[in-house]
C-alpha cells in the first residue's frame, strides 16, 4: 500500500505527508518526499488582490493509491495512478468545506458580506469566488484542470453514447474533444455538447391549463 496526501488541518495543512510502503515480506517504511519535487500552485484571484494574502496553495497532481491493478489474474496492490483535478475538488471540497480548510467565512468577511445570517447567501458567494481563484491560478500556472460544468457535459456525452445500460464501458475515457476543453477557452474547431433545450412553450401551455387561462389552441 502507498499513501501520500495533504492533511486539511490548520497545523499541518501545508505539510506533504511521507510515502508509506509495506508488503507481506517487509515492515512499513516511511519515505520523505523532498519539498522541491512537489509542484504547487499559489492561489490568487483575477479581481480580488487581497486573495493572495490568504497564503493558499494546492498541489497539482491528484494521486489515487487505494486501488489495486488486476492484470491477467495478478493483483498489484501498489499501483497508484493520477489524473487531473476538477476545480471544485479543490475550491469547494478542499478549501471551502468546514470539515477541511474551511476558509469560506474568511473570504465572505473580506468580501464585506454579512455572515450573521444565511439569508445573505454569503457561503454561496464566497465559494464561487474561491473556485474562480482556483481555476484562474491553475490556468495562469499552465497546469491542467477542468471546470465542473465542462466535466458534467463530458460525462453526459459519455452516458448518451453508451451502447446499452448493461454494457461494460470505462467512465474514465477521455475523448480528444474533452481533452481540448480542459484548457481555458474553446480551441478552434471544437464544439462542446449542447445541453438539451427546455420546451418553454410546452411548460407555458401546461401552466395556463392549470390556471384555467388557456386558449382553444392549448
């Protein structure tokens, strides 16, 4: 088993945990990761100069290490792999969540919002700005990251293209178009899947019928 992670606790939140290795033949061993080999992105906001004063940064490579690789009936328990971040994994889950870094209130207060009541939606505004900072910072550092809206469209496109409900299909497949959309902006010639259009005329007729204000055409 291999374990390496960031610990979302104030006293240790910027520490890089060591790699732990173990096997049936050897005892657990900790290997310190040199700080200079860990790539991190300092977080700043495109419109809020004070955001950089929060001193936030995030590592660029999400590593998954609690799964086994199965090849030809042989299980390899120490086969970590990595992908790229979805922005909200960092902004919403890592930074904003009260059980993690919990910076939402600090950001809302710096925005001048009233945090004494939830009616001001201060959490929502702060989380949006945190996620903007994450995407802006990663893009500025030229580190691959994808926004949650693009990821949603990508997953929906995969589901629509599936040959059948019972078909075995990898959900980690990345199309050429999907890879192009990961970078900021839309590359020339690429087309993003369009969301289905709501039939507002149908909804309107249904509402008129319920209210008893419909015409003979409805």
